[in-house]
């Protein structure tokens, strides 16, 4: 029996390399040799706590990871678009394509979704993954595997910006400059937003935000954030706001950063549904709240933007580790809030 190497999370903060059976390649699937994988914030929740929201390991081992790129090494029966040797990106959510949401084109809401690295489904921190061909996309020749591994979080930013309805030259504030915040800033720059204000407490991240497209940065330690935003937006506040932290304080405070009639998009994930929200003032001020869950048909758009030089997401990759040091990579991602954005594991 052929085997492959996989990093398996056996309990919080403890991983080990195991030899596991090679995945079977079913009809309509391709076998991808993983080359690079990005570590996501959700991976870190499982790594440190063994759970995120309703998804928990419950004592069972788990292969983490869902941001990946690699090479096709086998094409199953019925595959016609991809061939052996193609360099590809994998979209990590596998929808059923049969339910009402899928049939309506809203496959990110599929209630039968199989999502990599989310219990009980294993992820891509292994040498090979078998995946439906229609969810695997050939990369442009000039794109590296590391860039490919960064596409997934970029699509989250693109989805949030698209859903918000923001237009050319509109003002925006992004609260939280982790990976998703950075990708949202870059998506805003790409679509031609005007004033793009980044808010974070880490100077390193604010400097990176400028590289990704922020026109202005604010550190809450330096004074009143709402007042500074009004100074940058003719006294009114931003027309659009994007929350990418996921804390009670940022969810509550962000309404103070926008003008009346503004749209607030929530990208961060709050674990507690009991979080207070300023709904009375939101109603009186005509604020619109939107949320984002993953993405719909964004992967090929993201690659096109990069291929034609409209986007450059590589700067967010601050650290790389070889496959053999994946646990060190996770420890760095957990501890490196002051000097890291995206940690990538190369296979």
C-alpha cells in the first residue's frame, strides 16, 4: 500500500508526522501533490484550542490546512480540463452542488459543505490531496506556489469588498491588519477605492498595510480612532468599513468610524453569539451591516488580477518553513503577532 507523509494534530499544540494511505482518486477528481500551504487563523484556533465555534476535534486526530497550491500528478476518469504536470490552486470547500443554495449559485452557503481542515474533515498539510477537478484551478506560469497558497485568503478579501458594494474613489476603513485585513486593503486598492484607512495596534502591521494599499494608518494607542478617521474624511467618517478582528470591542466600536448611511462588513468571526451591538443607533443612522462567509467564484478572478499586475499579495508572506518544521511554523504563527502576517509551509 502506497503511503504519504502528513502532519497530524493529535491534541492542542501537539503534532506529529504520520505515514497515511495515499488518497483514492475518484471519478472527476485529480490527485494534487501539495507544494505550499498557508497557515490560517482558523488553523491556529484548532492548533491551540482544538476547536473553533461548533467545530471541535473531540479527541480525534486532525490534519490541518486549507490554503494550498501544488501539482497535478494524476487525473481521474472523467477529467478533461487538467492534466498531469499542471500547477494548480485548490479551492478548499467542497459543496454538494445539489442543494437549493448550490443550485442558486450560492455554494458558500451549502449545508453539506466539506471544508478542508475543519472537523471531521482533514486538510491539506499532507503530501497528496484528491479533489474534484472543478474546484482546482491552473495557475498562470508566472505565479509561484507560495503565491498560490495565498490566493484563498485574498478571495475572502475580494468577496468582502464585492459584497459591500463599494465604488470607485469611495472611502473605507479596515479594522485589523492580519492576513484577511491585509487582503481586504489590497482588494480595496485593486478596485480603486479612494481613502483607505488601516487600524491596528501593531506598528509592523501598519507599515505592511501601507505596502498593501492603505493611504492612511491609525494606531489606537495614539489617540481617538473615530476622531482621526473623521479628520481624514472631511468630518463625516468612512462610507464603508470592514471589521477583520472578531472581538466584541471592534464589532461595537466600528459603527463610530463611519458616516450616516454607511455599510459595515463583518469579516472577523466572533465565537460568542451574545455580543452586544449598537443596533438602536444603527437603525437611527441608517447603517447597513453585511457579513461574509468564504467566497463564491473568486479564485480565477484573483489569479487574473495577479497575472496582469493589478495585485501583488506576496508581501504578506513574512515567514517560510520547510515541511519537516511545520510545528515550528505553527508556533511562530501563534507567537508572532508583532512581526508576522502569513506563515507558509513549503513541501
